[in-house]
């Protein structure tokens, strides 16, 4: 059996040589806990009364906090597992989790893995997308939030339940324990009036009541969990198109938790503001933190989006004595411009950035403002979130996402004509990044999604381009699908984005390829401005001609947005921006030819980007012929209303 070793390495892992030495230390290849349930069980055995979770409903200075010890966490997880077992969940059966960030979300997430398979869902997805995910996983239990005065999560849940006959049990989480008695009475009255599922055979139960009836000292199923048992379905992607569903094993997640502690053995108080349906929130500021006995502070149900969190972030650091946190570049860009306002943030040691490429200018501004290193890392859902990271506490190598994890291989590969790995790239030579190791998933749930994902047996094609330098540090040069290809010339969008971010008025910048009849694609940029800044697109474009170092990469157009299109975890939603860029070009073409036709670009799960054309019948032939100059399927609707 593999055993997760919770012993720290003999020396800090600052270099590739340190990682090699650690890999050969006695016991470093053995894991004392190779399932997620055992990670929690052993953490509770080591320090049962230490605080595992701290939770606040808002970022307000007087917001009460609620604490859960490691024993309390394990008890809640065990009771949740037993409640799911009572509802018919067994190995191979899924529990859908449609929840914000709550202590109960951790109980449900790890309890579902102990009983069967957890399937966390993004609450910001439309009900139709959520139902498609539930149908794909055949989840039999849904855990969701009770009706609230604000928000539509309960109504989304009802729509999912009606569409998905596999769901037989609904466990409802309430916030009663976290609010004052007067507010509690109001929530209870609201729940009493809330509609219930209309489909026969669906049982609706209180999550807390269901847990209270279950023992906390054992799994009543008697299940012996194996490392290669499936434990989670994490969906990937943003808010358009049907996401892929990545399958995790217990070993995938337990391994990453162990390697996080090997990299960062010292105790921490870590702030969690990323959503728990995402692998970063669940594994970095979740299971990985629990493995190390850290304290995790859940910053409101909405995370960084919660009331008062960003506005009072530095005061929250002071209040909780936070030593680290994990976020995405858009969060760091906001924090770099947020005054400390007298807050004492000396407890902070460093911060972690992942989930999206970190612009160099954002890193520079944040580090100068916060006075701590920003450790950029690299990973993907398909490799349990982490594959490389800059050594915590020792600064970062500019332009690099760090060193590979111990016991995981990472290599830049040359590909043959069939997309298979032909030979490793030399140091400094750009290729497709592949990863192989205990954190790499077995595949996607839908078999059709597995085409082309393996470079060779055991080697996952990440889809990212990059190289390893002479010291083994990983440098990303672009995402294969994000490259802008102008007349056969590859343009890295980061070159454009970094240049625009150097302009004092620009807060966020994103560059994408805009379709062009002659060049294939042209670079265009979308930006948001800093508070109080005033500049127009023409002036920004003039500045870009001076700032962007490569003439071919100068944007053909810059559009200033009131707010950037973001995914639920704060990544720039480039898929939406590509649709916006295509819609602009196609709409302009129709107008130039004097047509009343309108076009809207939409994402289709089966066909990709689709041009939805609406026009009077007499214009249909001309309009369709114009749009067919571009590589998008055209969906024709006769009429003159806006599509």
C-alpha cells in the first residue's frame, strides 16, 4: 500500500536537486493516507482540538465567526457519509453538490467521497447546464442551499430535480446556525413558503437533521476505501458550452495534499476565497491544508465575491492572523490597488496564484504593495490542481510557474503528425507540456472527451505550450488554443496583455484572436480601467503601438468594458471574449453590405462557436453567403427581431 508521509522533507524544496534528494529519502515514496477520508482521519488523530475551519458570513468588522475543530470536521464528514449511505449512495454512485462555501460544503464534499463520488457543481451555471451535468453523472442525491431572501439557487435546484429523474433524495442546507434569532425566524418562514419538487418520489430532508441521526465514529457501510476508487467528478471550463467532467481517484487528491505539505511543512492560517466546486478551493485551501493541520478561514459563502471581503481584505488578514491565501490574477490586480488602510498584515508570509497566467506587471504591483512574495503555480483539474509551483517563502523566478511536484514527471514534448509525443524537448526549447504521476486523472467521464488527451500512455497532454529551463523551472509560453495566429505568425496574448497592463489607466487586459478573412486572425484587446481613470480606445490604441514590443501583436482594436467577462473562479472568460470579437466582425460585415440582418455568436456543445443569423427572408441568401466566409456554422432564423 502507498502511504502518505506527513513527515517534512529534511531540507526545504528550493531547487530541482532538493526535489530529487527528497524523492530518495527513506519513506518519502510511501503515503500514510492514500484516500481523502484517511487524510482527514489522520489529521484529526494528530490534533483533534486544533481549529480546522473558521467561517464568517460577511467581511464586516463585527461579523461573528464560527469555529470547527479537526474532530468536529471529521465527525461531520463521517455523519455526512453515513447519511448518503442511508440514502442509497455506494461506491460508483454520485452525490451532486450545489452549494456555496460553507462548513457544510466540506462535510458534504468529503462525506460524499467516503460514501461514493462527490460531484461539485458551479452555482453560477444556468439550470440547463446544471441538469446536463447531473444527467451525465447520474447523481442520486442532491445537496443544495435552502431558499434565501436573495439568490435563485433553490429555484435552480428545483429545475434540475424536475429534469433529472436520477435524483431521489434532496438534502437541504440552511444557515440557521450562523444568523441571529430574528433572522433565523425569517429564514424559517421563507423555507416554509418555498416551493417543493413536484416530481413524485423525491424525498426532501434537512441536511443537519439527516446528519444528526447518524453515528460519527465509523462508516456504517463498513466500506474499505481503495486508492484507485473514484472519488470526485469535477467539471471544467467556464459558463458557456457543456463542461467536461474530470474523474478523480482518491490517490489523485490524497497525493496532492501530501505534496503540498512537503512543499510547505510549517503551520498556516490560510484564507479561502475561491469556490469549493473548483479544485483550487477544494484541494489547495481544503484537503491540502487539512493534511498539514492548517486553519482554513472560509471568507463568506460567496468567497471573494462576498460582502465586504475585497473592500476589507487587509483587515481580514489582520483579524485572522492569516499567513497565506490563494487567488487568481484578477484578485491580485484588485488587491494591488487596495489601500492597507492601517491594517497590520505582517502575519502574511506569501500568497499563491494559479488557475490563470499571472501577468508580470500584476505580480510586480502586488508584491510591491503587499510586501510578500507571490508564488505562481501551475496545474489543471485533470491533474488534481497542482503540477508545479514556485518554492513557497523563497521568492519566485520571474516568468516561471515553478518546479514540478515531487514524484510527478513534467516534460515539454515535440509532437509527431498524429499529436503523439515524439521526443522530449531540450532545455529552453518550447513544446507541449505533458505531466505524468499519481495526481493525473484516469480520464473524462464522457468517453468522447478523451480523444487526444494522452501524449503517450500515462502522459497527459495539458494543451499548454512551454519549456523547462536549465534549472528545471517551468515556463509557460501560451495555451495552444489561446494563441493568436495571424497569417501563420503565432502571437502570445500575454505579450499584448502585459504591455497594456503597464499603462497606468488599465486594471485588467485580455487579448484574443478576432477572425479576419485575409490573416485568419487579428489580435484584439479588451480592457477595464482603474477607478477614476479616464481614457478612450483611440488613446489606448496609440499607447499600445508604443508598448507592445512586436508590430504584428499590436491590437487591431481595443474595446473598453465596464467589467471584464470572468468565470466563477475569477479567470478571464476568453471563450466569451472570442465570441464577442467574432460577433463584432460578422455584424460589421453585414452592416457594410447594407443588410438589416443581425448576428449573435453562441457556444454550442456539439458544434463549437455558431453564428446565429436573423434576417428578413429576402436577405437570407446574401447574408448567409457573407457569413460563410468565416469558419463558423450558420444557424438561420427568418425574421427581424434581435437574435
